């Protein structure tokens, strides 16, 4: 099988929402292809299991009740255009400020050594 080198559609700091489930979040990392455990993969119902050969995104996520970390395939994400910031408590660890017009967070400078 030939691997397809796909460009990620979403970027670090972008606010996105899930296509099927009621949650949204800010992207803090991107894997070019699936890079989680097989146990996690097998826990997804087969009829809704996405392809592994696409970008997967790590999100600081929120729903109506709570905040958490989510791992989501590109096919299940849409840009969130509400302009509302995400309320996840770990945002200050990764990002400096929020730009509501661009629906993105400005990443912290990670080159501090």
C-alpha cells in the first residue's frame, strides 16, 4: 500500500467542533496519521470507525458538562465559527491569547530553554 502524504486541514490553535457529537475544542497537537493505541481504536464502533490514514487532532475539548482531552479524526471535525473562546483550564499551558475574529489561539513560544 502506498502512503498518501496529506496536509492537515486544521492547525494548532484553531477552534473546531465535532461533526457528530456535541463538543468543541482547540487543537494543541496534530498526528499526520492515527497514533493512538489499538485498544482505543477497537473501542470505536466499527460502523463509525474512521480511516487511520488521515490526520488526527489532539483537542482541549469541552461539552455542556465538562472539559477534557479528545483525539479526533480529521473527517469528524468542522471549523467552529461561533467566535466563543474554549473554557478548558489547560489553555494557558499551550496558548497566550484568543483571536475571536480568526477563531484561533496564539500558541505560547515553546522555545524557552
